């Protein structure tokens, strides 16, 4: 007899700033600065790899 095991299934994306998502995934009126926090509440994981491509600057 085969034993079944359960696992965790995670859904994530490689980034979060995508104009075509506006009105589909993101509400139309959501400020751009709130996209990451909104996506984090909807998904299990988000890949943040922008530091690989350039230095980051603080939000002013």
C-alpha cells in the first residue's frame, strides 16, 4: 500500500510591478507604492531580486 503525504503548495511571482496587472490583479485605484504590500497579502511568495541589477535608493 502506498502512503500519501501532504505538502505545502506555494504560489509566487518574480516581481510585482506590472502595468497589465492594474485592474486585473491590482485594484485600479491602488497607489503604486502599495503594490508590494498588496501582492504580499495575496500570494505565498514574491521574488525580490532587483538588488542584483542595481543599487537601491531609499524612498523619499
